């Protein structure tokens, strides 16, 4: 079993200005990604490919100025999409059963699997990728920028910036929790305090963790995550936007 590729992969945010991703290669990778698992073989997703400089610049602003969005060769925005399925139903005199929260949730799952298969294919082809989750900060703004019709049947979820890494790029895999923290056997393992101490010990002892704590004037790494990076107010806002999009016009 060759797991070296997955154990050593890392997100790439700095892209080459010398070597560029061509349309043919990109389309081949997207075609490979369409063979990812999908609910009922329905492929309830759409990906909007932005390669034009002006288009990427508009999206970069919505992505809060993240350089990867501007400097990549292609910025792909993955969307949950039940609109196409609904039009097929209308054309074939069938009831559109997916224009509701359940159908849109199914499409979110499909789109996520599709995106990850694309990322894996791209990275195995020597490209670098990074997910940009800022789409859900402003779903309405991305819908307008990308020409997505109103009605909630197409929901932008996240973007993936892709391009060839710079020669100076150092692949440094992110730290990960031990397997016991994310795998339960037969039934869910509800961690106790001793488990939590063991799971997070290595992460909390890292030099960069100590730096994050000091930079943010906090006393624990958990406070950095829960009060600075992903505070309650942000998550409530994201939840409201996403639930509004999912339940639109039911």
C-alpha cells in the first residue's frame, strides 16, 4: 500500500509565474473528477472555472484579498446544483423532487466529493491546490459575481485555487491529530479529559502554536481557534447564510 503521497501532501498558496496550467490539462483533470462517487449517479454539482485576470480579481476581493485567488492559474468555484436536474425533470414531465433542503444537502455532499477528487488528481499531476472557504462568508456576493440564478438551486460552496507550485515552494504537511482522535470502533467514542489531553498534546506543544497564542494575546490554543479564527459570531453568520440558501423558496 502506497500512502506516501497522502501523508506528504500539503496545500499550496504560491504559484509559478513561469509554468502555467493549460486548458487541455485542466479539462482532463475535471473529467477525471467527474468519476468521483455521486448520489444516484446524478452529479448534483457545477464548477465555475475562472482563468481571466479580471474575473479572478473580482473574486479575490470577495475572498478577502487572499493572494492565492489572484495568483493561481485557475480559480474553481464548486457549487451544489439541483437546477440542472430540475430542468431535466421539467423537460421529461417529471416532478422535481430535489428543489428543497434535502435535495440541496445531497448536492452539497456531491459537490464536496467532486472537488476533492479534482484536488487529488491535480496534485498527483504535479499541480498545487488550496481550498478557499471564504465563499460561505458571502454567498449572495459570489452568486452575483458568478452569474448564478436566484432561487437557491445553485449554491456556491468553496473555491479551489490551482496552479504549478513555485520552485521555492516547500511542501510542509499540516500537523494532524492522532488516528484515535478521529476514528471510533463499532460505536462512537466520547472523549474524556484524558483523551483530549492526549489528542491535542502534540499540536499544543508546537512552536507555531505558541506563537499563535502569543500573537493573539490568548492563554490556550483552543482560545485562538474558538475566539479569534472561528468565533461564534462568524459561525452563526455562516450558518444563517447557508441555511437560507438551502431552504430557499421551499
